[in-house]
C-alpha cells in the first residue's frame, strides 16, 4: 500500500512536509499501514523542531492509503 494525498493522489513519503486540516505545518516521520480492512492506519508527525512525534489518522493531513 502507499500513502497519497486525497486531493490529487500524489504519493507521500516519510520526510515530506504536510499540513493538518487546521493549516498547521508538520513533517511526516513514520507511518503504520492499516492492519485490517476497517482500519485507517496511523501517521506520525512532528511540529517544529521539538523532536516529539504525534500519531494521527491519515485524514487529519488529507491523506489516505491506496493499493499499489
């Protein structure tokens, strides 16, 4: 599976800069693929240079998983 932007289908990878639905800038630092059909998986992002990562549903940053 690959992680893509919902609006244009562009693939997103660890290290890419993103924005939340609130417009907050963040950096993708890790991903967890869905573990079963009803799961959305998780994304982990950092805000600024604090070094702490936060886990969210992919839709928080306008992302979704698609089969390759």
